[in-house]
C-alpha cells in the first residue's frame, strides 16, 4: 500500500474495524520499500488515529531497519509482518506449558492451604476442653458468687439497721403534736396583732380622709357659691368675666350660683 491516498485508506480501515467491534488486535503491516513508499505511514492524521485507537495496534512496516511514525504511536512494533503475526498469536506448545505451570502452582497452593488448615484444626482440637469441665467450672463460680452475695446482703442489712435506730430515736423525741400546738399559739398571736394593727391603720386613714375632705371642701369654689357669690361666664366662649370693661351691652352671660345657673343679657355697664 502506497501513494497519496494510502494514509486515508488506512484511516478508513481502522475506523471500520472499530465499528465492527469484534476485533482483538490490529496489525498495520507493509513490506520494505523506499522512503517515498513508506511516506503514508509517517502521516500525522494516521498517527493521531492510531493513538486514539481503543484496540491494541501492532506496527510492522518495512524491514527491520525501517522506522516510521506509526512505530512510535502504536502499542507494539514488530520488525517484520511475519514477526508481528508471531507476536500476536502465541504458540500452542508455549500455551500448554504455561497452563501446565499454572496448574502445578495452583495445586501446590491448594496443598499448602489444606496443610495450614489441618494444622490449625489440630491446634484447636488440642486446646478444646470437655464441655462438662466447663460446666463444672461455671457451677463453682456460681456457688462462690452466691455466697458472696449472701454475705454482702447481710452486711448491708446490718448497716442499714444501725443507721435506722438513731433516726427512730430522734423521731420519737421530736413529737409533732407539741410543735403543732406551739405553732398554733404563735399563729393565734400573730392573727390578733394583725387584726389590731389593721384596725388602727383603718382608723388613722379614716381620720386623715375626713380632714382632707374638710380642707378640700373649704377650698372648693362651690363653698364660695354657698356664701352668695357667683361665677359669671361670657357666652358663647364660656370665658370667666373678671373685668366689666371687657363686656358690651347685649353680651349674653352664664351666671352660676350655688343652686343652678342663670342665663342673662348685659343692659348697662357701670
């Protein structure tokens, strides 16, 4: 494959192989040739396409001494196309030897694992006791704990009884009925004092109220009216008249006396 269109044809072939999908490896191969014959394999677009390939690519272009850009971007370089075929297709004898070696290693690993588990089983069996011996040991521990619990309860009972005796004696000495009588007498005295103090307070407040009421009555304008005076207001403003010169004939007046009000009109001013 050579010529100006060779690089594009190789790119198209790579894309078809990716679209097909059921491909394990791709070999780009060509026999020897001149530098111009190998020029398509130095194409930048082809090199980028090989680099993007998700399928492993083996480059086997030219003879063993020939190098192209495809060799450097491929996953593997083979010196010749036939060498590429040998690299991607392993020999049957080599596969059989590999499988046989893996089988031997697997068998040896399994035997070692079984031997290790057997040793662990023997060790556990040697340390394992008769269950009846365990039960006997636990029974002894239970009996010991029961005796210790009895002694602890007895000691605790004696201690509580010792603490209750002085408390009982103190309770008997402190008769609540005597204290109730004392407090009843105290409350009766307090009640008597409270009633006496409250009565004195009410009497004092009543006398003070009478004095204040008398003083307020003496200062009230209504008391002045009782003595024959009156309060005159000019209508309609309601302003109190203190100077006759502020009035003119015809002004309406409101005169308040002790018992009632009089509405009058100014006839003459003196």
